[in-house]
C-alpha cells in the first residue's frame, strides 16, 4: 500500500520499485527498501521545487563572506545520490537489471581469437604405402 504522505514523484517511485520487487523471491523482505527509495525520490522533487521557487540560486554567501554552492543544490545532489543508491540496490537501473539477469561476466566473452585452437590428431595410417 502506497503511503499517503508521498507526493506524486514518490508514489511513482513506490509503484516502480514495488513492481520490480514483486518479481523477486520473498518480496516482503524488500518493503523497507522500497519505502526508502520512494521517500528519497520524493524528497529530491520537494527540494527541487523549493530551489526553483527561490529562483534557482547557484551560490550562497555565508555571513563570513565566503561564496559557496547553494545549500539546496547540495541537498538535491546528496539526496539524488541516495535515491540512485537505493534504486541500484533494488535493481531499478538498466546496468543493475542487466547484471541481475545472469549471463557472462563483463570481460569474459569468448571471442574467436580467445578460443583454444582445435586439437589435431595424427592418423598413424596416413603416409604409409600399401
């Protein structure tokens, strides 16, 4: 069940993650992770809306005069990293999904030039006169 306190972005994230988790064995084990992912995505969108409402400031001047990146930009970046990390843990990114499907490990493709040469057997009857 989708928590009521999530915004639209959080609800979409919750649905996406829930669909992915439902395909896994023992999906109930991942419910907390789904909720963390949805809340992180929701927070990113809330922070972004606030940053836009403030005029998209890039820099902030401290009381000591130091010019630094705006605090909302820092929060957005940190929260996006959290959301991405939670998404990878739930196998929501294309690279994670590809790795979850199995198959050969990166770098282990068998190219024609990496295959062993065929075994040559010598027929003892070749070259003998009758």
